């Protein structure tokens, strides 16, 4: 946790950094936040661990759905305040709606239209 | 400014939304923020207009460097609180360091290593 690469990040006042997750094929699949511990764990374990702001706890992506994100690369931006993950999306689904990407609505004629299909029923993804 | 598609965005308390800009080729080139006015202007003008939090004013991307971002698509995520832009990057440079992307450092053996070259001297980009 004392690694200097973590010290180079400019964390928000809440100790967080915004994170973009993108597949190696170039698809941006989600956006979330990390704190220092989750970024360290992401690097150490090789799988994305976020910080859930709503639940105020570590969120091991895929912990319920099984759709983990295997880390290929971790990059930082010029201001050291945004992280970009290159990932391999297990199951091909990042969104809780069962789609590949959370960005599944695109503006057309001033309306948000769905641009991609549900690949798996969320009820199937989250059943215990 | 009263368009309902804007009302569907869940703005932060400061009235902002995080924005990811990605080229059509799949390169994530930058991350910034928009307020309602800048997102409306982005859609209306067809070029990315951000909200500069440091300068507290509209920031027409490329206003100094000439490196505008032509809008191809505007998408929103499942929570309606993040925007993804598909853009055509004029000049091929989004970063103020003269690189294609702001995400030009990648973690390797716990060090941030530069992954891409400067395409144009920033002194040339921002000279008056």
C-alpha cells in the first residue's frame, strides 16, 4: 500500500479516482470509482476491484454475476487523476442489464435510443 | 435547454456529468466534465464543449490548439450519470502534451511508463 505509483495518483478529497474500463477490442464497457486500496488490489490480483460509493465498500467486479474483468493494462492520464483499464471481460457482459457495455443508449434526434441487445437475463446473472 | 434528453441525465450536486471521449477507432483520448449548457452545445454544434472545473467556464475543446472533437455519437450509461462521446479528433491530438491520448502512461512493474510519443510540440500547439 506504500507503492510510489499509487502516490502519483491525484485522489479526490474523498480519496477516490474515476476509472474507465475498456476491452482490448476498444469497447468502453463501464465507468466506476476506485480508492487506493481497490486500485492496489486491482493491480495485485489482476482483476478489477472498484469502490462502491453507494455501498461504501470494496466491489470485486463480478462477485455476484461472475463477470470479472481480467486486467491487461492500467493507464493513467496526463493529470494523474483518471485511470483507464484495458480489460478482458469475462462472460462478455459488463452491465447489470445483461449487455456488453453500460453505454447502451445513444442520442438520436434528441432521444436516447438503445444501441445493443441484452445478452443474458439479469435474473439469471444475479440468482443465488 | 429544456430538452427532455438533458433532463434524463443525473447531474452531480455541482450540476456536472463525467464525460469519456473515444475516437471511432476505439482509442480513449480524454476524460472531462460537462454541465447542462456544455452538453446541449456539444449536441447543437456537433463539436465537444466541456465545462472547465479549474477555470469555471465553458471550454470549447480545441479553442486554443485547434484540435477540436467532431461528434459522431453521444451515449449515456445505464445509471444516466456518465456520458461517452464517439469523436473524430481533429489534428489527431487530444492531449495538451501533444500526444493522441491523455492516457499515455501505463503501469509496468509498479512504474508508470510512457506508452506513446509526442506528435507535436505543445509550444507549437498553443502559440498565439
